[in-house]
């Protein structure tokens, strides 16, 4: 069966998803990690490589084609995720330098920058935040912003949900407090929908949608689950979602084919979302 005709069933709802686009090879993104839908430029999905690569934002169109490359003028240690959200400047991107596989970092870093145009060559100078977990060190790959607060989901067997105790003001220090757990383990990415109504969270096997109002109060109640095993992703990493239920997915490449991949799914959202 051609992949474009593959239908994915949600185990907890009557919803279904079909492949709109992909898999599209991303030769410039062998370590494709986070995804975020542009608020400034409709039809653009921002993507980036994991650690070990230059700090570049890749502007993809809805088909997965690269439409721009924008450099970040900052040194990053382990860039794992990317989030888009409103800010005082209008629309911003949040760069989540939160990876800590060896649990060796006393703090992790978030950088906020006004969202660039895909035609820009470099962003403005990012505004730094230093973030510390209230209960010790954690490895994280998933971050998103709701109500001017940073949320991080740890990559482990518990899926710890952390929220900044203070709002994202004008830079400085943040304390991340554990407020719950998501019903998903080894989480690789998370992102809020542009309208802020719900959040998509994924690992290698499935994507789960949660209502934002639930997550804000620490109640991670799955509202829709989408099995991703039939897509054949080498190592599923990134996720973004729009208000209509289109899921955008990114995967790292295989050892013998270093390009990453991009897939778009159209999903029927359940009534409770």
C-alpha cells in the first residue's frame, strides 16, 4: 500500500489521520529535531538540527522543501527543541538548549528571539534565560510556551511535566517546577497549536494531543492518540500541529542515509478538543 494512502487510527477516539505529504527527505537536516509553525509567515515550518551542527533555523514549506536558512548568533550546547509563541515583540521563537544526557548541567538554557523572515540571513541577538529544575537535573527534549510560561517534558520513563514558576519576562533565571506527568514516555518533542488550544507531544511510537487548559493545571489527560509506527520513520523526533489538526513530523536519518525526513498528516480532531 502506498504510504500516501496509509490511514492511522487513534486508539482512544474515532479520529483518523491520512498522510498529506511525505516522507520527504531533508538532506540538510540529518539530525532533525524540533519543529514549530511560523506565526509570522503562513505556510512555514521552522526546523533545526540537534547538537553538533551549526545553529541554523531552516524554514520549510508545507511540502518539506527548504525555503530559507537563518543563523542564530549564539553558541548552543545541546539544542533539542524549538517553540513559537507570542511575545512583547509580537511573535517569537524560543530555542530550547535543554539536552542533558549525562545529567551534568547545573542549568539549561532558553533563548528568545523575534521570529525572523525565511529570507533573513541572521536573527536578532537572542535574549537568554537560565533554567534550573527545582528537584534536580533532568534530560529534556520537549519544550513549549503557554501563557508566557515555559513548559518542559523530560525524556525518561515518567514524562515529567515542568512549568516555570515565573512568566517569561525580560530574561534572567527561571525555576522549573514539576506539576505532573504526561501519559507518554521518552518524549522527543512537544508544541502548542498556534491558537494555544492544545499541545501535541510525541515519542518514536505515537503522538498525543492534550488540551492546553489541562496541562496548565498539571492534568495531562490524553484527548487523542495517533500511532506513528506505520510511517516507517527511522527515529521520530519533531512534532508541530496547526489548529485544523494537521500534524507535522520530523525524523532523524538512518546511518547509511543521513538525511532526515518530513511528513504531514491530516487528522480529524475529536469533539473534546
